[in-house]
C-alpha cells in the first residue's frame, strides 16, 4: 500500500457557522499533507456560505458545493462527497467537530489493504470548546487500542450500540464503502452505525486509543434534531446484525437483556428497545420482564 495515500476529507455542513472556521482550519492544518477537502453545504440558513466561500481557491480545497434545497439527511451528503472524492480513504469531518493536527498522520500509519475502518478515541467538548471527560465506559466506548477482524469487532463492540461514538473519529476505505455500504434514504441518525457494520464484514477494524478527535455537544447537533425519529432505523440495523452475523444472535439477545435490565442509564431508551425486541423476537416473557424492571425503576 502507498505509504502516503490520498485522503478525501468531506465536510458536510448544515447551520454550523459558529464552529465552521475552527473545523475547516483543523483539517487544513493537519501535519499529514496528502489530502483533499470537499466542502458541502446542505442549504444552510445561517452565514455558513460566506465562511465556506472564504476558502475558495485554497490549494487543498478540491470541491465546494451548495445545495439549492435541504436534503434532510447528512448521509445523503456523505454519498455525494464519496462519489466526488478521489482519495483511497475517506474522512467525514463533521462541521461542528475539531481534530488534533496529528489526526491523519497517526491514523494513516495503520492503513493496510486488510483494513476497512481506522478510528480513534473521541473527547467531548462543549459548545465553547471546553474539554469534558475523555472516556466514559458507560457509553459503550472501547478502552484499549486494537486491530481486530471485523466479525470479532462487531461481536465485542457493536452489539449493544455503536461504540464508534463520532463519525469524525473515523477514516474508512472508499473502495470498500462503494462495494459494501448501502444506507436507506430514510436514515436520519444511525446511518453511520449501519455503514460500520457493513464495512466490518470481511475486513479488519483498527482502533487508536489516543483522543485525536474532539466531538462537540451542543443544541443543534444531528442527534438532537432526530433523537425521536429513529425506531425504523434501529429495527433495520438489528435485522442487518442478525442476517449478517447469525452466529452472534444469542450474544445480541443476551447482551441487550443484561444492559436493559441492569443499567439505569439505559432505562430512558427501554421503550424503543422493547419495540425492537417485540418486532424481531416476539419474546412475550422478555417483554413482561423488562416492562416490570422499567416500572420498578421509575
């Protein structure tokens, strides 16, 4: 493999003007220099366009595109950027996040023909850039660097939910994405989770435990805009797991039972999960048991 492969950095933006300059600069200032930047704006109503236009002509900006109407999904912007991209590897640098200037130089050291995903730890920052706790195991994050076969990565890290907490922390193979990934058009929130499940098949997944990505939490995140609009996505994701990783069906079942029944932080999500269980497994006894757990806890 080329020691310095071209990385296509896609920055899909929608109404993130307060954070946009810091984000773009954190990409342009990467110590690794073999990259192109694709700036996409999904019909923002703030002054994002003005900020983006100020970068036109920069040697690293290969493409700028403004939608004439809002697409309704960041994953449609992903697809657009990936089809425009020229690089072997893709970095979806979400427009409200920030990267360490060695993000690419460190993660590209791990690239191999066998790997489809390389990602690092994310550290949460506030709207004003204040750094919060770097690692919170209750959020299903992983703790130690690894290089795993994709099936083992899914079994150990992706059964309960998406352990890759932020898309900005990932670089992935463009060729494998084009071959393996299909995100339904109705997806608003968890298309990244589905993409990682699809990319993990027959490939390695590599994790760097240093926090090189800074994931901003604020009121206008995609997660906050679509938090109550994802049951159909959740059902589809579990269907994919069961169909493509049938040998871990029992682990899926057992792990979700344990977490939903024993960890209080999961109770607020229990109704959606009960619906998924009922739809997929028709487990009447489990439904009754978890409902009683939920009622007792509240």
